[in-house]
């Protein structure tokens, strides 16, 4: 009988970097970015393959309805839905899932994965999973995605060929370090996808962090079950330290096998990565038909979403063009560079922002934005305030003769 993988799907995050699109009540993994489908839906579709057993999902109590509806849409059945009373990060989540699985399968193989990442080539993903199953089972198989560009948004992994014990983990770098890493061989983005065998994993977890393992055992043992839904015990769960799987287990583990994940992977975790995904020909949030495009002398903007206190715009500035030197009385703005390089003035300060960089402009602060490249600059602007009308603008200088038009 061929080996199969039991998926552990982590679905408790809130996607803070994509606020206000992603919120605590409706986080990134449940947003229908792809027409009627969410990233969580696509994750369930991806594991609807005979390589996988029924999944264990770890999420928050507040997301039970979204989780259940996703299973109904995709037609997949969960093995177990584990509900956390509060967020304690990914290490306790993975431990709780493994400890909640049947004791009859002590040699079961798991694949832990985020629910909010995108993979464009499922066939290659299955091939990588099979490679992990064929390798040494007394180790952690870590899936690394080859960088597609110098990114400051991901952690990196570097290693020497055939010397997996010399793996190095690099925290999210600045743009200079990211460019240096991008130019090197055998450097990967950390995808957050791992394969391991149950008995080895629990033995290793006890060796690396016996306290967290003990607390998770207590939490699971005292969980309340309702069919295939498990409500973790809140009293014991509150005693668990919030710790990521990377920090609590992966970076301390010496037995690691690197798996090349050449599958078109992205975590879509920021405005920049979401925009890059859209411009590569995929239909996502930026492609919604109801976006309103407003022409300006320097280019155009389109409103992506709006509430009573927030507004999200995509601003496109043509080469050598510049927004007026201006200020706003009622709103603050946060700018995220999603394409190009921007020159920004904020009060007496001057900044050059690269892809992925951001800056906060508080209300009444004098500011300006300029495209210094030979191709269009794209900015995601998030406005917050009690009034978000287009007439909340005081232009102090304007190359298009609009300084007196407020």
C-alpha cells in the first residue's frame, strides 16, 4: 500500500499586511479573491487527490462558519476541525493537530501547510510531496520555493548541495540583502510547508520543547468533541507560549531535508505580491470590474474598496510625472509600492521607496509622490479618517496648474 499524507491545514491567521481587505472577522484565506473562490477553497481543491487523506484543519472558533462553508463548496470532508480559543501561532497549532490524530497510526505522515498561499502548478506540487515521502523519514522535509525576484516579504533558506545539515535560515531581509540572496544559488523562500512522520516528530518535539508539547497534550486531552469538531480546552491553552513553528522547531532541528518547490508559489501576503500576481495574468482583487478608474494629469487611480472609515486605491503614476505637493485635513494615508520606485516628500524629509516599501502620511502632513523610473509607478494607498472625499486636499505646489483648485 502506497504512503499517503495527512494534511494539517493552518487557517487561523488574520493576514494583517492586507488590511483593510483582510480583517479579523474575514481574513485573507476566506476572501473570494478568485471570483467566487478563496485561497482556502483552492487549498482544499489541491488536496482532493488520492495522495492525501482527509485533512485536519486548525483554525479559530470565530472561523468555524467560513471553514464549514468552504468544505461544502469543495465537496471535501474533513477528518477533524480543531478550534483554538485564541491564537498561539503555528507551533502549538501543528502540535495540537498531530496529538489529536488517531493513536492507531503512530507512523502516519503529515504535511503541514498554510491555507492562504497560492500554488499555480498542482501536478508539480504532488511530485514534490512524493519526493518527500521517498526520503529519510527520520527528518523534517522542508519545501523551499525558488525566488522569482528579490523580496523583503519572505524568510530565506540557504544550504550547500547534498549537505542539508548546513541549512541556514535568514529572516526577512532588507532590499539590499534580498538582492544579494537572489543572486546566489541554492537559496530559497521558506514556503511554510513541511512533511514529517508522526512518531519521529513527537519524539523530536519532546527533545526540543518538552514544555510546549506537555501543555498541548493537556489541551487536547481536555478538548470538547462535537462530531468531527474539537474545541481545545481554553484553560490549558492559555498557558501555552505563542511561538512559530519555524522558531520553535525548524530552526532548532538538525535533521532537515530540503525539497525544491518549483510550483509557482506565492503567499499573496502583501499588496505588492497581490499586485505582482495580478499583472502576471491571473484574475484577482485588482481585476474586479467595479473598480472605478479616475484619470489625472499624472496618470490615474482606481478605488479598490471603500468603507465609512477606510478607502483603498491603486495609484498609477506615469514616467517622470509627479503628484502635487499637498496635505489633507481629515485623513491619513499609507502608501505601499507595488511596482517601480518612488520619490516621496514628507514634510522636510525625502525618501526613495523600493518595491514592497511603505510610508505613513499623517493628516495635515505636507507630502508629494514622484515616479523616478522610465515605466509606470504603482502605489496602493490606504486612506483612514472621518472624511475621505476627493475634495479633502490642499495643493501647495502643482506642475499642472491646479494649486488653487482644492
